[in-house]
C-alpha cells in the first residue's frame, strides 16, 4: 500500500502545475501560428497542446471545488454554495 501511495504522489509531483501547463500551451500555440513546422511536428505539438489544455481544465475544476463553501442552514443542514468572491 505504501508503494502505491508513493507512486501516486510521485506522479502528482511530476505533473505540471496550472501555470506550467498554461505556459506550455501558449508556447505551442505560438509555434503552431508561426507555420514553420512540418506536418508531423504540427501534429505532435497539437497532441501536446491538447494534453496541456486538459491539464489546465482539470486543475481549474479542482480549484473550483476547493473554493466552494458549506453554509449551515437554519435547520442545521449543510448547504453547498459557490464562492462568489469579494463584491466589486
């Protein structure tokens, strides 16, 4: 069991942060827009871009869940409400 946990933690540690994935995605878009790539290079970068995009989506979804708050209603039940942030 400890080995499974260690492997999972190592995998998470190796996964890019949101900022890293976003930077990679921006770089891929820049390179694709230049248009100086072969078809194979373009396809490889496209696949990497999809992976970076999916990583960003996953991390944003996880962040949204962390931001939600639980509010106790008058009858003692817990109600989940989205975090609305400070009023502007």
